[in-house]
C-alpha cells in the first residue's frame, strides 16, 4: 500500500532548492499540505529573499497540491515562532518537521575563524532545535509527530575542512537519540537522514557525471519513509543514487581490566578493547551502563 500523507501537514526547512525542494514536492504529491520554509540566502547563509520558496509553492499549486511559503531564518526565535503560527493559522496542525536547512563555511581548522564555526553550529544545530521545540507541544497534544533531522557523513566519519559542519551534524544525532526517548510515549518519532547528493552546497565538489547520479530526488524516498505512520524511531538512513543503508554507533564487547588498570594495561590490551567482533548498538545511555556492569562479572585480565 502506498504511503500517503492526506490530512497531514509537513514543514520542510530549507525547501527553496536542492534536497528540501524535492522532499516538499514529494510530500505534496502524496497528499500533504506543505510549508515551504527558506531564507533564500547564499550557501554561506548571507542574504535572503522569498523568491525560492514562492517558486516551490507555485510548483506544488500547479500540480494540484497545497503549500504556503515562509521566509524565516530557522535561527531566529521570532521567525520560528511566526513559522509555527503561520502553519497553525493556515492548517491547524503540524504532523511532520523535516529539518533540512543548512549552510557551509568550509576551511581547515587552523584557518577557520570562530565566527564561521558558530554560524554553522547555529544554523544546523539551533536551526533544528528551535523549530522542533516550537512544534513539540503541538505534536504532544496531537499524540502524533514525526521529526527528521539531517546529519552527514562528515559528522559520522569526518571530512577535511569541515570541523564546524561535522560537529554540528553529529550533534544532531545526539539530539535525535534523546528526543526519540522523550517522544515515544506521545507517538513522536525522531530519525535522521544522511544524504549523499549533488546540491548547491556540493556542486563545486563533484564532476557533472557524479552530480547526475546523485540527484537530490534520490534521497527523498528515505525521508518520506522516516516521516510516515509506520516509521521506525532513532534511526539513521544513508541515501544517495538509489542506494540506502542504515548507520549506527556501536561499541565493542570490551575487557574488564580491574580497578588496578593503568595506561600500560590499556595499551597492552588495546587489540582486545578495540575488537568490534559482535559489537552492539545501544538504544539509550542506560544500556551502555548495563554493558559496563555486565563486563564487571568477568574475571579481570591479569596485568
């Protein structure tokens, strides 16, 4: 049975182009009423106008769908409040938040100014937190909500010249990991998309043939799935070029070295400590603590 969003309201931030635009168009095709949020700024976050958002609204309307435009910055408290009010005034509910807005200010750490680090953290982290916070009580009252944050391989694995971007993107995984727990009782599911796509933010990094393979619309199916009624929660889906995989943070079985362990003991046992055979993923911090206590049952390894 096809996934549908009839009667549901979806906010997509950064939806004036690239990934966000494709997500918004697909949600509209599947029956959702869509709020197209986009500041309309440059890749580095400067400037802004509403033309991009309005253009996507027109695309949706021309195809018979329903959408409205919002030009607020996701880092601006008043702007986010207006985004939520505008959505509620127009449609009366908020079912899905796709936190897609982002900027790039790439430089090696030695050359990066702190203002460029802070700007990226603000847009990616607080630009996700603020709309989520503003919509949270609405979703709780509805006993229904779906939030998709946007992470990156830079956050999960690193990428030269992107300390700011990587810190922000892995930070969003941490945000998801706790929010999924707090939302569970109210049927609010929180997931992350890790896209590999040719967009305005990556077009200068890829040759034309690769850009053709990595069209933004090839990521959208995962985002739609993570937003549906039957979605999982607390999951990371990587998507690009029609390939989909799931990422997790895992931990090795570990070794009990006893209370007398020293740095030398750790060094001597590093091969066993870092052996990921049978590694586990924990659904919450308490499971990690339980894992440590489980190892305490083992006889300590002799120094």
